């Protein structure tokens, strides 16, 4: 049976310096069984290094890795950086007269190179060959292999070579000025069409470098595994499935994946959830046969008091709950200091290791189920579709629309087929075809008002049941109506204070007699301005709901969180796989065990003890097993049935405690 994995990323100063290397060997002897794998960085600043520097580091690394391999660790290379991350340490970095990353305004990133430059491509091939000759078990391609985020360039690459390639791909001669204008003018269909072609161009650029790397490594040893570190890179095209196939190559070599992005400190612990959802979206896109998926866990710039050992362990467990099968720890520094300050991280991971194993045993590679953000790989083309400035425009909300839903106990899905309810915001779904939109509307959909506006403009008003009457920019409160979805909360209010947290309130207009008004707008003199939230069952058999007032934020009150949970049950026709039905700030992920039964991971996202936590699970089960991180377990009996759900009550969850809940 496949197991979980804990990997450690090791900075250059820790293995190039003999004293540090000896100290690291001593530390890791103690934690054999806690750490399985070591990935040795090839750089400690973020542009590519000169070929001479790469050759010297490869020479040393070839001698270093066997010393760790003798201790039982799998060892390999973390190549940093292929294209370059940003401008840093330029005087000691690769400085050849090759094309750098360029944005649409002509700004050049001196520390990041264009993947289309043939001289640079030859450099990439030769340096990967150097590291392949060190006889690694694997080579990681770091997440600088992207077409965005190469400061000072945000979106790339619009150099003359890339414009020439895009001109050939599209049959139109482009300049930066002409392309900038075309991205942001014409009909929505024209803009989407051109933007989608540009995203495909970006996908090809990344795929071409991956193919180059695979070929270079194969020339030395075709059995060497390649891995790719990614982030939620919408502008780069998010072609994770295709890139995985390219990494595997013609010999179908097993590959590795490391999804990540952000959460360097625990100053705001709930950012852990945001990163977890990002990781979930990345994992969802991978072929199911990719198993070696270790989440990035990033403490850069490695100051111990910036992130607690408990947070590191919670992160690891949460990311496995999202779909990973292990974690890659980037937790020790890049300077020549003692590693003693990092020992609490290793001790904590050691204590959690059996829990990680239990998670992987329970979840395997099953997908997360629940309410999911509806978007495809061309989603970035929709951002700012009615405005100028693309690609520098972004969504106000985008995938963050599910963040507070998850905090109130709604499980989040990331794959289209695993979503009981599709969550749509703004124009993010507009890259779908009309047939795909109709298919979506034949199921359960939760939308905000801008999404409703776009749907109706696309001719879908027959299936939404609502229009927009007008907007209000101040002094709006929401009051729940007597609709049965609201239950006992008729007359309860939510006041999100538009004067402080600016956002328009959208007054809705029911279009059908079957359109149900779930809440209404009142000002501070109790004047009713009309509907704010509504629900509609459409002729396709789907169920649609729209929220016109702070749809994705300020959901943490008793009345609103209860309304949302009942509404999602209604939208899904009671196919939501599980949810926390009590009033707690608890995140839950729902997946399946090998028998197809629900298996849940719960995280108390509060500093309060959560008492009498009720969980509704769509499973006819009499007993569940609750497993704590210390592997203590308790049996929980079903307290009642809320058809079609079985309801279970957990006595208490401690602040920021994470537990596994599975069918006994």
C-alpha cells in the first residue's frame, strides 16, 4: 500500500559548506522515519546562475547526495531557477545577452529569461544535463517556470520573439501596442477569443521548456523522475494535465508534483485555508495516476518565530486532506547558522507522522466533494472583460468566493464532477460555451449579482428567474424573509456596513411567479428597497440562487450561516455530501475511502473550544470513528437522522485542532 511522504528541501549553504552538511547529517540521523526524501536546492537567490556556477555545484552535489542516501533517504535536485523568479543578486547571476521576460508595456525583468530564446534554451538543456549526471533519484523544476510574477514584470512575455511566435500562431502581425488594444476592445466574444489564444500560447511556452528538460535528462538517464512545482497560475494556462504528460515523457516515467503558493507566516492563520483551497484546485487538475504529490510548505525567509511548529503540522495535515499524499518542508534557513532553532518543526512532524499515514490510507487519491468554484483553464481570459488593462486586470473575488463558505462548515470541491453546487462569481464562468452554461444551470448554482447580470446578458434569464433592478451603495441592511429556506430566522438581519467595507448592494427583480425572495434590503429608517437574495427552480430541472448583498463575505452570523447551509442543501437537492450543521467556525473536507464511503477532515478555525459539533453526513452509518493527531480514537454514534443525512455530534474540538472522521 502506498504511504504518505515527508520531504525536506535543503538550501545551498547547508550542503555546500562541510560544517553545515555534517550538522545536517547529524540532525537527520535522528529523524529517519520522520523525513523520507531530500531535495537539494541548486541556488539560494532567484535568477538563474552562470553555467560555471552550476557546474561547480553539480560537482559538489554528486559527492554530497550519497552521504544522505546511505542513511536511507531518497535524494535529488531542486533546480532553482529555470527561467528566474525576479530581480535579485543580479551581479552574481546569469548575465548573457539573451532575451529577458518583457511585459506588454516593454518593461524588462533582468533576472528572468524568455523561454523562446534559443541560446537560453541551450543553457537550460546543458545545466539540467549537469545535474542529471549527479545521479539523483529525481529532479524538481521549481515554480519559476511560469509566465507571470517575474518582478518587475507581472505578466509575460511580450518580447519581439514571442510576438513573432504569436503572430505565426494567429495569422496576424502583432506589436505590443496592437495586441494591448485588441485584448481590450471589440465584442466580448472577440476579446475572449484572442485572450484564450494568448493563454494557449503561454501553455505551449511552458510545455516546450518541460519537453526540453525531459529530453536533456533522458540523454543521461531516462529513469530519472521529474517533478514540477506549481501555483494557481491562471494566466500561465494551468495546463497541469498536459504538463504532467510532458514531464513523464515517451517512456511514461513516474512523475512528482508539488502544488503551493503563499502562507509564509501564521500572522493570519486563516490564510492556511486559502492556500489549502489553492492546492486543492491544482491537485484536481492532475491525472489520477499521479500519486507522488507533496504540498509546498513554505516558511521563507525562515525565521522560526514567524510560524509555529503546530501551524506547520496543521498545514501538512490540511494539505493532505486537500488531495496531496505528502508534504515538502521548506523550513530551514539558507544562512550558516545552527539548525537547533528548527528542531521543533521536526519534533512536531514526528508526532503527526502516523496521522498523515492515516489520512492517506483513508483518502487515497479520491477527490474533494462539495460546493465548488466553477471555472475552467481559460478563466483568466474573462477577468476585466468589460474593462481595459488586460492582462493586468483581475477579479474582485474569483476563487476566493468559497473561502468563507468553507469557514462555516461547507465542504469545497475542486473538480467539475465532484461539485454538488457550482459557485459562480462575476464573469469567471464566461469562458464556458453556452451549452456548458446551460448544463451548469441544469444543476445547483449559487451566484452573485454580477454573475447573474452576465448570465442574463447571455440569454439565460429563463433559467435564473431574477434580474437586477438597481444598485445601492450605502446604508443597506439585509433581512431574511419568511421563506421556508430561512426556517426560524425570519426577520433576522445582517448589516455589513457599506460605509466601512465598500460594496454595492444589488436590488433584485423577480422575473417569474416561482421566483422566491429569501431576503430584502432595508435602510436605517426601515425602508424596504426590495429583494436582495432569491432562489428559483428552472425549466431545466436545475436550482439557481443569487445573493446581491456581500455574497462571499460576512457569512459568520448564526442566521446567515444557517440560511446558506439550508440553501446549499436545497440547491443540491440534498446531494451535498456532508457539512457542519452546528454554529461553528470549522472547515471540513469530504472525500471517499476505498469502499466509496465518506471520509472527512475537520479543522477548528477558532481560538474557542468548539463544543457539541454536529456533522451531517450523506451516509447511512450508525457509527463513525474520530481520530486525533496523536492517533487516539473514539467511536461516535449517530444521534439522529435528518433525511437523507445521518447526524453525528463531536463532544469538542480544541482551538485549531484537526481530526479525521471516517465510517467505522
